[in-house]
C-alpha cells in the first residue's frame, strides 16, 4: 500500500526540512545540507507515487551527510 503525501511530509519535517511554500498543490522543502529542493505535489490525503517516495528517501539520506 502506498504511503500518503502527509506521511512523506512528516518524514521530511522530522529530518529537518522546511516547507518553503509552493503554488497550488506543490510544496518545496529545503534543507541546508541538500543542494536541490524537494518538490512534492498532491493533496495531503493522496497516495504518493513511487518516484516521490524514492525522491524523499534520497533527499533524507543526502541530508545526513
């Protein structure tokens, strides 16, 4: 079962990412140790796509370095 967008957002916030805002259903999360912002699209209750889950996992790993 895919994760929800709200779950991915909470993972990012626990890892120290900050929501920089966005347009429409898009949200930009930034972290001082990560070069590119992470963009999440979709409403909070929507199922996350596989590429979104991979991007979140990769960004969290990069933030730990």
